[in-house]
C-alpha cells in the first residue's frame, strides 16, 4: 500500500524504551521501497500530512500510529488499536543504527 510505513523499532534518547515518560527520538520502518530510519517529528509530520503507519505485535495484530501534542507543546506519535490508545511502540525492539 503506497504511503504506508510498517514501524519495526524505536530509539529513545536515554536508551530505556520501556519508560513511557521519555519521548521516542527515532523510529525505524519499512515500506515497499526498503528500510528507513526517521525522527519522531518527521513521522509526526508524515502522519499529519495523510500518511499511514502501523506496528504489529508478536501475535500479528495491527495497531496504527496517531499523533498528539503534549501539554508542553511537544508533538509525538503513539498507537491505537480497536479504538483505544495503546503502548505498542514501547514493545518494539531498540533500533540498531
């Protein structure tokens, strides 16, 4: 599907990607053209401009990414599945550059 990204890994500045209060700095993804690495802000902008991204859990279930802005004004991305916000991004492996 054109303009869709399958997010496969994340990176956080302090390396602890299970910590929910530390922002994701980068995301690794693949699409029909290959594997890529992007910043949180680039992914946020991609989604705001009509792009689509998702993750799959270990059972093959899909959760799509959505955007948000923190109370401090920082843009971020997170997942939702079955109409509920979820933490599927935190369950992904750490990206290896």
